[in-house]
């Protein structure tokens, strides 16, 4: 069974030379499929790039704070989140840190601040309509020199996601996929990759996925 994993909300916040970080303008959104064609390497793309083609991601050695809204979450969600975050941290070179829970449900208006993880249905988040299992993306600022960095983000998983052994999706894999979108990696054209737009059972990172994460880390620290 092929189910779309990542119709992704890309959040863009422009920073002008005289604009204070505390007064960022409202983000501009696109609900197109994640990944700019031709922006990455073999088997991977980037969510967003600067004018010179550099991928937009978080700062080098950034501590990316995460808050979880448990409303609508499955039983055992804390272990689910911890496991997914640990898997991404182990391979990405970035560090997500779960700082606690929140009642925040501003999935589509996020700017600077902690990454929000939550669960919703299509009535609350229209982009979850159909086979989409989750959404993920990051907000970022662009400085006067054209450089950019991520400053916030969100992941929202569909409460109606099919799960279980009979044609279902592994919710942890979906969360891992969306967290990697938050880091800045887009979809892969390799159908066997964890970052493929459609999932047919893959739950491990491939060489292409890891190459893309390495490219993000190089962009952040290189």
C-alpha cells in the first residue's frame, strides 16, 4: 500500500536589515510536495535553498527545542516521540531536545520558537485530507546578505492514520520522516528511501537519506 507521507508546509519568514527578530512578519506557506527539484544530490532534495543554492537548515550544533501537544496522541506517545527523536539525532548531526508538553496548537502559523509536535485531523488541518499521514517543516529567517537559518517548525500527524499490520503505517517512521523535513531535507526520488514521498514499508534510512543529512550538516557547519 502506498500512502503519502509528506505533503509539507514550508514556512518562510523574511528578515530585513532593520527588522527586529521579535517582530517577524507572518509566515508565508506553500502546501506543495516537499523538496525543490534539482536542489540536492543523487536521491535527495532540500526543502528550501537560498539564492546561491545553499540548503536552509539550523545553525551548527543547534539545540532544537521540541514541545509536544498530547491532545489526540496515541497511547505511549511519549516513548514514540523519544524514540523518533533519538533516531534522527543519531544519524543527522543535529540535536532535537524534548523540553516538555504544551497546549499550543498553532500548526500553520509558527515562527520563531520550539518545534511543535502534535496530532490533528483534516477538520483542524486541511492539508491532512486524503492519504497524507503527516506534515512537517521549518520557519526560517533570511538576513540582508542572503544567508538563512531555521528558527522554528512543526510536525503534525494525522489522528486517522491507518496503523497495524494490515496495510498500516508505522507511526514512528512517519514522525522520523517529518522531523527530517524540519531539518531541511525534502523528498527523495528513490522509492526505497525513508524520505520518499510515498511509503510502501521502508522504515530505515538509506544511503541517499544519510547523504542528504550530511549535506545539511555541512551547510550548517562547513
